[in-house]
C-alpha cells in the first residue's frame, strides 16, 4: 500500500516518511504542486498527505486532481493554518481529515489507519488462505489463530498478494505496492523478498504456497496436501 506525501519542508518530510515506512507502507514524496501532479499519475495511492503552503500555491488546489486520479483514496491535510475557518475550508474542499502543525507522528499514523477504514464502521473481511488469516484493516497476520510477525517488506508483499489471492499479481504492481518511487529496486530484489516470505510462511506452518509466474509476477494460494510417500 502506498502513500503520497506532499510537503516542502525537507526535514519534516523526511521524519514523516520514515515514520510511515516503519509502519509498513511505501511512501512517495513531492515538494511542489507541479511535482505532485506528475507523481499522482504513478499511483494508486491509498492516502495523500497534503500540505497547504507549498512553494507554487495552495495545496487545496490539488484536491480535485487527487479525487480524479485516485478515486477512493483518502486525503489528510497537514498544515500550519490552524484557524477554524482554515480547517473548515480544507474539509469543505474535499479533505477527509486535518492535522495542524506541529503534530505527533503517532497521532498521524492513527489518523491514517482510521481514514483507511470503511465508512460506517464496516470492516474489510479478513483474507483466509490455508492456516493464514490476514486482517487487511489492522494489517495483522495470524497463523492457526496465533499472531505472526513479519518484516515490514514481507508484510507489504503478503498484503499485495493476499488482496488478489489466487491470481497472478504482476511484478510491476508488486514493486509499486512495496517500494517508493525514489527507491532503486534491482531486478533480483523482488525475487529475493518473495523467496524470504515463502520460507517464513512455511516455517510458520501457514499452509500456503507462493507461486512464481515466470516473467510475470507471483500468486499466493492454499498449499495442496502432499500425497503418500
């Protein structure tokens, strides 16, 4: 899952990006409206974090484009404009939430998680494959009912595969979900990550297989029972 951060303060943007990445999300950064416009074409983005005071204009001008390019995505405003009228203006323009600077990064992550939940408290059904269960809302994995710990990118890969269980997910889509645009991804990187996740799930007894479709991508399915030896 990817998040777009539009923020021109380099130090703050770096802190926010590191916190988002620690939570297991890929993040792309833009520091101007112009850069954000072109970056939006490389989506999809589940959430856009949008500053208002950008070098080339008001971030509110991007909201309509975000809605057009990323239908269903959420918009969280990050701004020093903390007057009530400013907050109302942002929300009326189409933002889903509003955080005023300075803000706590843990609160920001809580608001991101809340924004990803479906309206009205409706939860996304967990994906069940073999003994594996993936709670897509909480991004929590259990195997045979017991919590399973995975590394950040292992979790991101598993999420991308679980959302399309039983279907081949193209390499490009997987890389887009796991890595940011500014990260250099070597050809073997995804192969290594898939191999590591496969081994970890086998070690946990998840009863799933990750199949490679040569040259295309990967697919997660329930493991077939082994026949008599």
